[in-house]
C-alpha cells in the first residue's frame, strides 16, 4: 500500500490498485493518514506496541548472533575441531605423497621386468629360487 498526500487530501493506494482517500480536504483516517490504522502492513495501535516488539526482536536476533557466533566458533566442534582436521589432512597428504613415490618405484620395476629378460631371470633366481632345466642344483647342509 502506497501512501500519498495531496494538497489538503490524505489518500492511499491499496495493493489491488484502487485509490482511496478523503475528498475536499476532509481527513477521515487515522493519525498516519490511513483509514484502518495500518502502515506498511503493521498495526500501530496500542501505543506502538507492535513496532516495539519488532524492534525488540531485531535487537534479540543481533544479540543472539553476536553472542552465538563466538560460542559456536570456540566450542569443541568449532575452531579446535577445524585445527585438528587440518592437521590430520596434512598428515594424510604426506602419507599420500610417500605412497605415490612407492607406486612410481614399483611401476618402474614392472616396466623393467617386462622389457629386460635378464632382470626377470635374476628376479626368478633370487626371489623365487628357480633354475634352468639344464642346471644342476647342489644343496649343502650347514
């Protein structure tokens, strides 16, 4: 609802677009220039108690935000938990880097085993104890 005052006339335009107002300079509304005692959809009767309640709610929300934010930040689930998680993330990142290096070493070994027959034979002899069919194995007791 929009309020407008002409020369000697108090009027307002309702949300449906109709124009309401006093004629010939006569004022038939309330102190704020409207007929029903409303201003922007809020009643102002009873000494402005509604506006006071609205103001109190705003102040209450501000106080809640000012007091609640630090309480949430410094709570055990807040900033201290964030620091713990960040330290854990750093540890996991370092472990991942070590594992990547180990994977690279193993990939290089696999490549060498596939491409170099001498390396494959040496590995078969040293780690698996294999011999050629033409070789004779002598075992000695200690």
